[in-house]
């Protein structure tokens, strides 16, 4: 037997090991992709492989096969003398397909040609034998039949298709034949027939990269027909990351989309920024559209008299909680103007389209039940000083204060009483306990249980889906529990041949209970105090106004409860007027209500009692009520004439929304635990209320034109009319255009088998922003003033009738490619986005009665690159490893302010010529070591004082940047960094082996700067009854630790951000990892179960960073961050609810 089998030569690969893990990950990824390219199994059919014959000649069959093997991936297997009596083959100059050349070579004989595995062509003499009849049934992974599956004999054109119940019958000539099972949306499967007469198969669902259906504004499109920039995340990737809210699950999955999880508080949402920050005052988060229902996460609502949001004094629940992430089918993110412009004035920050799961046509009823149990711990610890470390540190600080004071001796025990007692009477000042307060206020191994039940299915006319879920989540801080109930349903019915109707509803009811312990700063009580005193009461420290209880006895006994109720739904009707013309009308309604009660017992209210004469327990209440409605009517036109295809939509919509706030304070309750309802209060104080109502009317259109699947064009336009602007500026027009060229469909690309997809696309367009104050062109009136004892009102600000739309112009150009039968694919995109006419506060003459008014004055720009590369690293019958890497480089800049400011002339985090979220401060030259060093600087200063905050050794010496011989805040501060990463991205992996699956999601960001305010503000004054972390003990200056990195504790030079406190917050994170197992189908069939899956997953498993705080993604919780003032999130004062590390055991079963 002669075997002619050519194996691919091994390709040597070298990869360097970098010290930086990010570079290692990227290099490893590139290595794997290169390995992929060089290790493909050539699964191309014989018809696709081409053979070039240079001159006319005669050749033996063996010589022909040698020629084919030299130019293709095929090898041959046949008896040695099989073709010895065959005539020579006449070869003609030119190019011929491998299958034609083989048939031409052996056409005079009777042979069976069989293409087997590994691209080996088996040839043997044809013998008279009875052919094999094979039958079976094709199902999906859930055991449901799949109709229309092509069953093909490999290497031939002979095949059949499965019928409605998935059954097929086919006759094959040889046992060596291979059957290929293929269908749109499923992975292709190959099985050798052998002696089998019954072959049942289960196909795995997988979407083709080119045929994947993407959701765009008011419609869908196929990826290969897309001209804009759209990123997508599918259900299986969403469910890998454990989160109550959808935002956090997008981290690292889409290029150009930067996700910060915010905090680990149950129910909290993340911040999503698409292609950089554009808004200085408004919200930087995108518009969310869920099944056609628009949702604004942070509506901009301002109190009369200031910029603070009306939701400041209470809590507003995350409106995205109305969607259970497990009920989401896919998320599509519209990034460029071509994709997003159809949403007009709400699309400047991008659009996130969320599609929930629905039933499928012809699907038998399917019921699924899942249960997940999660263990949660804090992802990091503050590492507080022990009692002995704290005592030693306090003694050192106290002694330094006593040594450097200029007070007369008789005043020292009075003014510096704590320092004096620590040094001279430590036995009475210090206690004997060693209490780890962080351990006591954290709830390690907090439990989160989730139960979900869903039913879906459909006939040929009606589809339906219902799901409900219960989440019971303990927080990682004590006395925190979050309970959430979700319900979702949808139905779609083809009433007649031309009429279709349907609707959906999503409802969420949540209860969030917390105490006053909201972060790990609350563990900073004196470690030498025990929890209880000798009488069994909570210990406390006597303060000037009131007693300061330890965290368990003080903040731990405060009570706060927020009840959230979110519901949104839609109803639609669709009429097919004639072939290709459809009219659709849809009504959307949503409501988001939450009520908050925060109770402070009397023993925690001493400050108000003694300082302001308001004794007794206090109950703070707030109610937020918001609703929105929209009515959308569209006409869709789809027509193909020869090589021309048009897909167009024309629509009109009416939108209205309202946000209302009411707040009251109750005081004077009979006790601190039972009679604490509002009716039991003696006093009702500080009533406040506000509301905001908006209207938006819109006309919009989009036209997609495709010629011969080569040339694509998209044009969109939208006209919005808003109540937020004056009569002359109410309407805005937002057009866009895009062109794309499918180069791979050109004739000159036909004779190659490497490039499957090569598309060049570009777009240009305009979007807008209306996330502004309502009726901002009118004067606001303020109450609370009195004249001659009578209540009155005052004009709060000067109206500006010329206020107009903020506009964003965006340019895009990109290249998409798919190689080796789309085993390797990627995308490279450059974009430039300019936002102009940003509304800020501009000074006006004092004679007007106001200092500022609102005006369109500022410009911000973003530009950058987005790169995506991925594919199947290894793919065999039982094993598949899919890996993808995305990385984005975005440069943000405030181009012009033109005298505008964010509030009252201040521009915190905003500097012309620098990115949004910049941090300004002095540059530290060194730490002063001696008084003589300080005196020399003062002597050289023209004023006799170099820096008023440079008083003692241990203080910072700041650089004199303007060269005037001294340090001043006006001339010697510079931008030290900003919150924008130089680059960020994600590395995502999905591995399957038989019944096993493994997933990993890495995220990274480089170049972020953050002010660690624990140092820059927390260390600026000595508090003798508060613990410090070990960083302060080891790295703050003392006379015994002169080589420390940071200034002395209590230094006034440490009162603001500086070059030592502003630090690198770059990171690499293993955001999620999971492993799962599908129970064997033969076992499940006996139990009448379609599928069962067991999984173990973890979130936030590894963080690699140089940041000294708890988490590089933490941000200071302040009033601005809740209203979308992203620039104010540049600081971290340790007040964020700690991020969590989770481990989840899950079980899902489908009947």
C-alpha cells in the first residue's frame, strides 16, 4: 500500500516574557493567533482548492496527484499500483480546481474517491456492493428538532435536508464516507458513517461572523451589510460576569467602551463611557434602549439656586435594575454617528440597545430553572494598624507636636491635651484591647442566592416568553441586605398573513436595607477600645458636641431602607401593506419610583441636638417618581431588484418624561426602635420638592443601499424638537452618512482562499445632547425668602433665550477583515469626535442681579484608535478555543472654555487644553528635613515666606514653577494627570471540550491617574481618636522615619492633591472566570430532560496594580458623581462601598 501524505512542517514560534503582565498577555495572544494561522486544518472542499499548470504536458495519474499535493493542503491514500495501467492525463496550461483535475485524471477507470478527515483523499477501486442507508434525527443542544439542516456526503454534492421534525434519510456509497451536517446559526458537524445505519446528532448554536444579525436603531441588519461602528455582546458572555445590573457585564467586551463598576454595593450600577468623555456638566453615560424603550440613567435635574441634582438628599435606585441580566439575549452598542444619529439629540454619548429573550417560531415549550449561590468577600482590605502599632505611632506624633510647639508651658496641657496625655499619662489614655473593627463591620462570605424560572416557546403563529427571578443578596458590610424580584414577559402573534402584534413588560421590585456603615473608613475607630465596656454597653469616645460610639454601637445602629419599583413595557402592531412595505406602531411606557427612609437614633444625633438645638431621633425621607412615554410609528421598505438592494425606514415619534422629588425630615420620636414611623414624630421639618418635565417630538429616516454585495451606503437623518430650548432653537437636525466597500466580493479576490472578509468603511455625522435642565431658557424662581415677615419669591437666575443644542460631530474610518474561513478576524478603526456649544456658566455684570448665566461656550474633542483581533485559536471535533483581544487608544481634550465654568467660577477637574477629569496640584520637590532648610527658603522669598503651609520639618517643599521665588496656589500648580486611560481593553477567552466549557475575561487600563485623598486630605490633621492604616505608619515622615515618601501626619502641606498623592491607577484584572459541565445527553434522555449545566465561576479574582488604595476603580462618593459629573470622580477618599470578590456555584436545567 502506498501512502502519500504530506504533513505541514512545524512553524517555530518565539515569544518574549515581559516583566509587565499586560505585555505578556498581549504577546501571548498574538502568539496564539499566529499559531492559529499556521495550524489550520484545511477543511476547504476540493472545489475551492486551485491548481496551477504552467505549460501543456502529459502526466501520469501519480504525477498529477503529486502536483495537487504540492499546491494544496490535500494528501492521497491508495494502493501502490492502482493506476499503473491508466493512460496519461493531458494537462492544459491554466488554473483548474482540484476536484475537476482528480475527476479528469481517473475518469477512464472505476474508482471511489472519498474525502476523509485531515484532508486525506482516499481512492480505491469501485466494487459492486450494497449502498448504506443512513437515517437519524438532528436536534439542537436542548434536544429540540432542527428543520432544514443540510446533510451532505463530504467531497460530493449529494445531500438531503431534514424535515420539520429534524428527521433525514440518505444513501451513502461507502462506510468511509463522511456526513457533513450544516445549518445557519449552528456549528458544522462531521461524522464518519462506518457501520452505522442510525446517526442522531445535536448541533451547537453558533452565529456566523458575517451572517450575525445586529440590532440597530429601529431595525436590524446583518453584520456583512453594516456600514457603521457597532459592538455586540451575546447572552452567554453577559452571564459570565455576576452582577445585578447589565452595565458591569460589558467591561472589556467591546472596543471603545470603558466600563467602571463603581462600587460593590448590592444593586449599584456601573459607569459606561463610549469613546471618551464629552460632557462637562451633563451625564456622560449613553442612552439605553430596551426593546425599543428609551431609558436615561442619570437625568439632569437641577435644584433652583445651584447645580446640585434634586436627587442629592436621598437615594435614586438604578433604573437598569428593571432588567434581569439573565433575561437579555444580546447587547448592541452604537458607537459612531452613522449608527447612532438616528437617535439624534440623545445619542452624543452613544446608544446601548438591549434585546431581551423572546420565544421562537416552531419551538416546543421549553421550561428552564436555575439556581445560583454566591459567596462574596471584600476584594481588598484597608490594612489598619494594630493597637500596638497605633499606640506607637500616636506617641511619636504626640511627642513631635510637643517638641515643636511654640505655646507657653501652661497652655500645653489645655490646648494639646491629647498629645500631653499620650506622652505623660499613656496608661490612662490608652486602653488594653486590640480590636479589628474592619473584621467586625464586614460580612465575609456574604451569601447571594438567585432563583430563576423561565418558560418560552412558539407555534408557527405565536411565540411567547415568561421569566421570573428572585435575588437575595447580603452585602459585604454588616446589616446590609438587598432583595430583588423581577418579572418579564413577551408575546408576538401573527394574527393574519399581513398583521402581527406583540408586547413585552419588565418589572422590578427591590428592597435595599443598610445601616450607617457604608465603607471601610467606618472601621477607623480606636483599635485599643473593646466593643463593649464593663457594663455591657457599646464603648464610645466623649466628643465636644456628643459621644462618638464605636461603629457597631453608632453607625451600625442607623437604619436605612430604599424600596424601588421599576416597570417598563411596550405594545406594537405591524401591518405588511404590500410585499416589502411594513407599517409599525409602538407605544412604550416606563415608570421608576423609589422611596427612601433613613433613621438616625437619638444617641447618634448628639451633634444636631447640641450644636443646633434639634434633639431626638431623626427620620429623613425622600420619594422619587419618574415616568416616560413614547409613541413611535415607522414605515419599513425592503426591496431587491437584480443586484440592487434597498432597506429604508421612515418614522415619527413623540416622547414625554417627568421626574418628581419630595423630601421631608421628621424629628422627636418617643423611642429609638419601635415608634419611629412618620406619624409618631413631633416635628416635621425642611420640606422640599421639585419636578422636571420634558417633551421631544422627532422625525427620522434611514436608507441602506447595497449594490451587488460590494458597495454599501447608509444615510440617516433626524429632526428633534425639544421643550428644553427657546422658541428659536427648539429644533435640531442630525444627519449622517456612511460608505463601505466589500473588497472580498470583487472579482480579483475570487481566486484566493485566505481572505474571507475585507471591508473598508467610513462615516461622518452629527448627534446631539439634550440631557440638560428643562426650560433652561427661562428664569427660575426661588422660594424661602421673606419680606416684612411675609413669604416671597426671588428670581434665581437670568434666562438665556439663545440657549441651543450641544452638538457632536464624528468621523470614522475602519477596516474589517476575516481570514482562513473566518478563523481569524479583526477590526481597526480610527475616529474623531468633536463636541461643541457645551453649556456652562458664564459671568454677567453684577447689575443684572446674578453673577452667571448659562451659555453655549465650550468645546471638547476625543480621537483615537480601536483595534480588535480574535478567532478560533484551536478547533477540532471535540475542542474549541476562541480568543479575542480588544484595545482602545483615546485622547480627550477640553479645546475651549471661553470663560465658562462648571459652577460659580470654579472648574474642578476642567482645564482648557487638558482632558476632562484632570487633577491639578503642586509638584513635590522633597520633604523638608530641618528647620534651617525651611528658613533658607523663606529668606530667599521676596515676601519672606516661601509657602505658608511649609512650617515644620516633615512638610512638603513644593516646586516654584513660575520662578518668582516662592510657592503660591495661583502660579505654581500644574496638571498632574487625569482619569482617562491612555489605553484600555479586554482579553476574552471561551474554551469548550466535549461537555466542558471554560471562560475568562481579563480587563486592563493604563495611564489613569487618581488622587488618593486618604493621603491628601485624610492625613492633613491629627485625630487622636481615629485609627490609621499601616501605609501611614510606614510611609509618613517622622523624626525616626525621615526617608518616608509622604509628608508628616498633620501637615498642612498635605491638604490638597499633589504629585505624591496623585498616583498611577493602572490595572490588569481577571474580571471573571468560569468552568462548566453539560451533563451527558444519554443520561438526561432517560429523565426527560433536555439539558442540564453545572458551573463554578468567580469575579474580580486577580487585580494587578501599583495603586495603594483599596481598588484602582474606586472613586470618591460625592454629590456630583450621582448626576453624571464624571470629572469629579478623580479622587478616592476611601468612602466607596468596597468592591467584592465572588465565587458562584450554579445549576441550570431545561425541560
